[in-house]
C-alpha cells in the first residue's frame, strides 16, 4: 500500500532531534510522499533543506499562513509571489483565515487569502486551505473564486456535512487527519455520506496525533491509523482507502 501525507510539517523544530528516523519510519509504513506547507519566509530555508535531503519523497507548497499575517504581510506576500515565479511548487498553501486566537488582522487575512487564490489560478496550482473558527469568512472568499480551474484541499476539515458539501462544490477535497479518530471529533458521523474520492489523508504532524497517540507528537507514520479509521467508517479495506486517496492526490498535485 502507498500513502501520501498531504499536510505535514516535517521541517518543524519538533523533529530537529530525530527527523531522519521519523521520515524513514513513515516510509517504512508505506507513506511514500510528504507535502510540506509553507508558513512564512522564515520557514523557507528549512523547507528547501528537507527537499534537498529527500527529493524523491518531499514536495513543497508556497504560501503565507493566516496566523502569520500581520503588519508586514505585504512584504511576506511579495516573498510568496517571488518564489512562485522562480521555481515549481506542488500547491499554494497553507493559506486561509484563522480567527481562533486573534481577529486583529481579519481584513489583512482576507486580502492575503484572496490574492493567493488568484496566484494559484495564475500558476495552475491547487490551494491548501487553513480554516479555524472562520468557515463563513473562508467561504465568502472561496466562492467568489469558484471556477473550473479552482481545486485544492480543505486542510484539517472539522466542519459539518453541509460545510463539507459546500467545500466540495468549490472544487475542494477534504483533508482528513487525526481528528477522525477522536471521540468528540464529530466528522466520523457523516463522512460515509461523502464519496471517498473527495477525501485525502493528512497528519498535520507534529500536531493532532490520532488515537492512541492523542496529546503526543504526531508523525507521518500515524497516517496509517487515519486510514484504518476511514476503512471502518466506509466499510472497505485499508488498501482500498490507500488506493483511492493516493490516486486522488496524484491527479490533483502531480
């Protein structure tokens, strides 16, 4: 079986001590490729280093994370646009709106999200959406860009069934990770009403580790646990989950 982790922060300092073993362990579990989201310009070098060490397994995104949108966000956006023009990336992300911690820069987050979706279309790239406590705000902008050339992943999807269908209607796939294993995660109650073809797997490592590792550092190897939970929800084999989700990722990103 071959899995693809569509969202993992393997360049995070959380892996500084044992990054190589974490990656090799994941590869040993069948996770053959890792898609690395961008946060801001400060994270760029670490992304490049990771790609150079694992060129056959690591693919990079480029974008400005909404929680890193502040007074200098225009300079950060200039950096994103410059890099998009210089070399290939797998997607524009992670981008979106986050109002969980702070609403100070809502207007700036909206502007950054809107502009980066436009760039994704310009470069014919999928987007990777971060949405936290901001479904209405995200959909307001996303639906304005709805078109045949808009595609991507709604990262760490935690919405309800109607929001899931709304995201899919905009050309998005649902990024499903450790939350699907949580007793209070809720998404497991309706996922079987969503075609498996509209779902991709992710870990968001080092965050949101699945049961039985909840509360501990997450790793890409744990993607298999997410697949196992989805196999239970859909009543299919883990191999079937791997085949469908991997095929979906390949069509969208490669």
